[in-house]
């Protein structure tokens, strides 16, 4: 599994999204989800890519599916960088408990997001007042799936 290019592309898109959001008075933060059933081809290249982008408004969640050698993924999760942006979750460990899988997958993201905004002096936007009239619910076909590929 080679993740360097997708990590760099996701970081570039995250930076662009945050710049656009800030220009409009908003905020943006991105999460890259990588599902893999194989080991990292070159852990050093992946680690260098992550260190290069760790100042981006980005978290990386890697879910290892199956019984492959995931020591490289654990290394990326535990490695020292300017900012911790990687969370590795071994799917098999949580396969029978979707709530524990969700908790493990999302556990580090709040601290990563807050850490990014604090480091860059970005303060929360004031709360928006909403009324029920402001909420629009579109019809949705539950059998239809949406995917975006970059």
C-alpha cells in the first residue's frame, strides 16, 4: 500500500478548503479515511509525507482490514511529528462492535482539530442562531449511495 500521494493530495485540498472557508468567514477541517488490507510498501516515505503535511487542517484515519502485517500503520500512528494527525484502527479488533469501531475511529479527531485551530490562532466562530424555518431536509433515497473521488 502506497499512501504518500493521497496524503499529499488530501493535505493540499484541506489547505485550499480552509483558505476558501476563512475568506468567507468560515472554518474548514478535513479527514482522510484510508481503508487498506495490506501493509505499507515504504514506511519511511509514508512517514515523511505525513511529517510534511502535519501542519495542514487534516486528520488521517487508517483502518486496517484483514490479517495483514500492520506494524507500519501502527508506526505511523505512534510516530513523533509536529502534530499528531494519524489514527490507525485494526478493523478485526472491533469487527463485532460497530460502536467501539466508531469510537476508536473518531477518538483522536477532536483533539487534532482543536490543536490545529489553536496552533494557528483560529478561534471558534460565534454560535449561529437558527430557527426551524432555516432547516431544509431533502428527500433521500436510502438505497442510493454517494461517493466522491479525487
